[in-house]
């Protein structure tokens, strides 16, 4: 499958919102979250004022000029604390269902890691439900389980 990876820009924010929603893992047989979850502070902090913070990095994948996936990272301070520390940005990634399992997620992860390293980040982290099949991808790319946050794994990768 052919696809292009481009920088995530302000006009992509509606798609980014869709991808943040899509990234919320729902185990088989459970009801999806209501879309209002995007307005909760623990989730909205990944989207609000996207691109206005120094260090926000994001990419989108496109197939025939249709956005099919996105990956983004953001560094949080101690007040907004998420899964990382105040020097380690958190990654979010999602693909439209029809485009999963085709190597696009791996390409997005590698491209984001390269940009993050060039920016000067030393490591990256993410959170994932251990039942999520994406754990295999993160494992293959060198992310290591370093702890738990509620029912989620925290995984980290050193870039240097």
C-alpha cells in the first residue's frame, strides 16, 4: 500500500481529534467511549492548542490525499503530568481501522522517533492497555514496559 507521511499542521486538528478518539482502546465486546471523552481534561490536553507549544511534533499518513492515520507527541509539565516525566514527551498514535496491520503504524513511529531525536528529546513514552494488539508493535520497536498507571502499561524508549 502506498502512503505519504507529512507534518501535522493546524488545519489537521479536526482529524487529530478523531485520531485521539480512535486511540482510546476498547476491548472486544465493550461499548465504545462517548465522544465527549475528548472534552475531559485528561484527554483534551493532548489536543488543546496543538502546535502552539514548543516541542509539539506530529505527523499524518495519507493515502491518495486522504488522511488515514496520525502520530503526535507532547511534553507535559508536572501540573499536567501524564505518563512521562517532565523531560519525556508522550506519544499518541492511531490509524483508521481499514489501514491497520499494513506497516503504516511502524513507519509513523520511526518517522516520529527521528524527528523527536533531531529535536533533542532523549526518550519517548506512551501508555497502552496491555490487551491492545499494538503492544506487539511497541515491543518490536524497542519500547520497554517500565510500570503501570491505573490499568495501563507505561512504555518507554531511549532515543540516544
